[in-house]
C-alpha cells in the first residue's frame, strides 16, 4: 500500500504518517524506487498509534506501549515498565483534570462577579 492509501484507511494524515516514521514508530518497507510500501501489519500498527495519540499519549509513551499491544482492543501482554508507564500517564491526566477544574472555577467566579445584564433599552 502506498502512503495515501494507508492514510485513508487509518485516518492518519500523510504528514503524520511521515512524522511517525521519522520517530521510529512505523517502519514501512521501501520499493526500489524509494516509495513507501506499507503492509497490512503496518496498517494495524498505524491504527494502534492513532488510538494512543487520541488518548493523548506522547511519542515516548507510544515507544513503550506499542511493543506490548497484541490486539486492536487494545490487549496488552506483560512488558517491562508497562504498568509504571500507564500509571504515570493516568497521573498526568489526573493533574491536567485538576488544573482544568481550578481554571474553570476561577473563570466561573469571574462570570459570577459580573453585574447582571441590564434590560435592553427600548427603541421608541
């Protein structure tokens, strides 16, 4: 499969596929003329990368997790550092949620402190 086809099938842009390849997450074969030649296995890997990206995981986290994923669900087999990596990602998300809640409360406080909207002036 060429890059345009895998982009369409995976839902990942051509630009991002090239980025993931540069980061070592995807390793398509090359034809004699230098074109990328993606296999069905590459497509499945791209779909897993997309799932992890949509979950907000970093490239570094993907490097740790991808070798452990054995099915699209995803189902993991035991890997070194897997639990620690996932616990760390959950902790980061918990912190982001706490920060967002704090920001929301602050902005809601600003809104509550505003005077009520005056009635619109009538035009006679």
